[in-house]
């Protein structure tokens, strides 16, 4: 059966089929975002099914822990032939949505969006990157010109503007909503203070600067490593990373004799809040260029999920000063530093270590601001007025 919780206040319950090319389960950020966004649609009371590629269904209880979601999610796995560049999967998935009598298709795949619209199913397309390739622009124009009801979600204003510029769109040409990523506030209620969280996790009891997420290029790992070398009085906590990346940095830690850098490896999303709570300061040292799991560069258009997690944890944030980050954060919520200026990052950490009251104030303002960014409120805005 599909997942459906309390109905919306207007009483309208839709049968929504969410379709993604992300693998589930996976440690990739895109997989996490897909599951969180889909789960939020179901939390509104809609009947929701997620369709993804694959052949090995995973028990619901395992997925709930892996992704940190509160309720089981109905997922259908469809075998994918990668030689068909996902068009075969798109055809099968849209066909499945038709058989299920979908009122709405919600997707991250441009191919799926166009096929669903051709099948006269209202469609929400969520994009996190530019439209590229030989076929992509043609598909986007078909999506934009469709007479069937459609909506485009972008995760930042910056990406919305890029798409409007690239496709000569004017205001009103296409229903575009900006939908930054979100957070489940209930998972961050009642967190222990940093000292208590470190004690519970068996971590060193020292002033701690934390980082959670992947170790891809552009995530600032070298800068944080140099911070650890420069600031032996600060404990650094890195949570996450693929196994090969974690092994690489553990080797670097041993070879250079650092005793103030802890790497935990992968931690389930359900357990992540406690690790974030264990930090006095949380770091977002993005570079001028940011690579994702699929490559590319998202530095000008990204909406990092960790930003909302950090805000919800109520800890001071030090972030690279990228314009797209300032769509959410401002100087009352974070300290901003140039991505490649080690000394500025050292000074920011020293400032917060010396002034705990200022650090608490930053965390409190960010925690209050993040209440506007829940996954559920995001889902409400995404669907508002569609049917």
C-alpha cells in the first residue's frame, strides 16, 4: 500500500507518483534529498509511491534508519538498462504511474517530466542543476511549452535565474518556484549540549569544530586539514565520507601525526543530529567550485542540505562566502570567510572559541530561522494550487 498520513486541511488527497533516477538505498546526497522530499509529500496526507531504478527491494525499517524518516515509504524498484541512458526506465516508470492512476507525477528527471506531460499527467519537475547535453535543452523546451499543468522547482534563486537566462524565459512564461532544501525539526528537538553530546558519543572533551557530509572535491577538506594542523588546541570532527576517502584522510592524519582530528566514516542520517550537536562550531568550507556525486560544479547554484541541518542543530556556523549561501544565511546566523583564505578561517575559529556567548547567539538565530525550511512546508508550497 502507499503511504498516506493525516490529510491536508483542504481535504484534497492526491495519488502522487514520485520518480527519480537515484539509487535507494544510497549514501549519495541526491538519494537522501529524493527520499526526504517524497516522504514530505506523504506527510501531507497524499497517497505517495516512489519509483526508482533497481532490483533489490530493501526492508522499510532499514530505509527509515538510513534516511532518518519517521514513517515507512512505499517504493517500487524497476530494473534499469544503463545502455538506454535512463530513457527505458523513464518509459517504464511513467507507464507504471499511468497504471496506478496518478493524479500527479513528481520527478527530478526531465525525460520523465516530458513523458508524463505527453500522457496528460500534471507534473512537478525539480531541478538542482543546469540543463545540458544534446537532448536536455530540447526536452526542457517541450516541458516549458506543454499545455498540461506543470511546475518547475529550483532549489535556489540563482539556478532559477540561470535557467531563465539560458532559455530566454520571461516572468510568467513558466510556473517556477524556488524551493530550498529542508529539515525535519522533530529530529533536532531536545539535543544535548555539545559537551554532553561528546560524552555520549565517546569523543574527546575539547572545543570542537565539526563537519558532516561527503568529501568530494570542493568541499574544503584540504582547508580543514590545514586548520587542524594550524590549531592543535581545537578538536576537529569529520562525519561521513565514502570509505576510500575516509581511508585516505586517516592515512594523512597518521602520517602527519595529528591527534586532534577524528573521522567517523559513514553515519546514518537518523544518528546525524547527535554528531552535529557534539560540535561547538560547524564548518561549511565550500570551494569556489563544488563537485557533486555526478561531477559538475554547483558552487553558484547549490542548496546544501547540511546548511539546514547545521541551522537546526543550533550551533555557530562558519561558511565560505558564496553568494548562493547568502540566499539563506546572513551575518546574524554565520561567520563568512573566503574559501581559500586559511588565516581568515583560523581567526574565525579563534573568535568563536574565545567568545562562547557570540557563538551561542549565532546558533540561536540560525535555529529560529530554519523553522521556515521544513520539508513539509516545502512540499506544501510545491503542490499549492496545482489541481
